[in-house]
C-alpha cells in the first residue's frame, strides 16, 4: 500500500495519478476530506495532528508520502510543521513504513548562492524556521535508524490544474480573468520553477528506487531558466499577442501588505525575488539521466490550454 498523507493538493493529486499509471493500484489517500483521483483509490479520513489517526492511516502501508500543505501563515508553520512531522515519524516507526517527505526551499537562506542539497538551512523567517525544524527532525530520525526515509525538495511551483503558487496566481490566473500579470520586485532576474506534474513523477521514481533512501534530493527542473520578462514573452509568443505586466515595487508591496494578508505573509521571501534564484538538481539528473523534464515553453503551453487562456 502506498499512502499519501495530505492528498488533496496538486502534488498529492498528480502523485496518485503517476503511482496508479506506473507503479501500483494500491493507493490510500489520506486527508480531512479526501477525494478519489483514481477509481481504485482507498480513502481514509484523518487529522495529522492526531497520532492515533495517523497510525491507523499507515496500517499496511509500505511507503508513505507526506505532501500535506498548511495554511499560509507564519505562526501556523512555526507551530504545526514540527507537530505533523513528529506524528508521522512516530507512526512510520510503529508501522515500519518508509517515508517520502516533499519539502520546499523556505529553510534556505534568501541569497544568491546556488541552492544544493547541502545548502545550510539558515533562514531567519518564521516559515523557514518552521520548515527547518521539520526537516531536521526527520534527518535525525533517519540518522538514528528510526525510520527509512528520504527528503525531496522543490522550488516554487508552476503548473496546470489546482496548482497554487505566486507564478500561477499573479500571471496565469490574472490572464484567465482578463487582467494584467503582476511580478514581484524585478523582471530581469533568473527564476527556477518546477512543473508540478514533473515534481510528482520525480518523487514517485525516488520512492520506488531503494538506494535513494537515506538522502536529500532536489527534484529536477528545466535548467534553461527564464526571467519573468522572458517567461511572459514566451506567453506572448504562444498567444500571438503582446502581454504587458506590472512590476510590484517595494513601495507597492509595503502598502499592499497592510491590506493583503497573502502579500504580508510572503514578505520573508521578497529578497529571493530581487536576485537570480538557482536551484540545482544535478544530483537527481545524474542518478536518473533518462528522466524527461518539461521545458518552460512546454509547461506554459499546457497551462494556457488548461486555463483556457485566449
């Protein structure tokens, strides 16, 4: 049994699809109100803050995938990520179940250094500290031989369906609604984005590769990184019309943060939008040279089609 903890988000949804297609039809989707992705999926209602419910969710599981998302609030991340991780570690240990932890880069410093698997987790933001505590708890459990696990880490998302990210919200969703795209701070710095179906495919491959465990992996992205200026130029090319956009300056963001909770909660990431953001997945690509990464033009084409943008 492959069990997805937090199966209602885009990563869990795409993961359920690829597991069914390529690996197994024994899939359990766990959440507060899980919904089937595949007809054969087994649904299990559970609260990850309740250790007994997590234990029950992982009965008979060979591999668990922790893909849950939390409300985008600093205090919640600081308090709750470690609580969830401790419960999941304890349940995996009891059920003798392997764990795949889908992580992000919030714990990394907001600087220009290339992000690699050994990049120190020195973020001073509350969300970053919350993610650091969760990752360190799992690394300690792995080092002590408590459970067999791996960490796979991804940068910012972009993708079709219910993908939630700043790129989707500020560019594609605004285009779908007939509005001008918006960009944080600068349009001429390189961004590393991961296409959500690629992230789930890459995670499933790691989970089904025995020698991948006991390690941290950066999930693969298109290395032909684009600036947001180039990203929107590609959208313009595909739509056959010029797309203009607004750049949200520090002043605009400061004012907006007074009224917009989402922008206020994003403040700790703003430094990353003023510099090249290079997320390196050389380790993954060397280990799995045949893994096909979706190019930015291909990903943009799929999202435009999925969103029905004209």
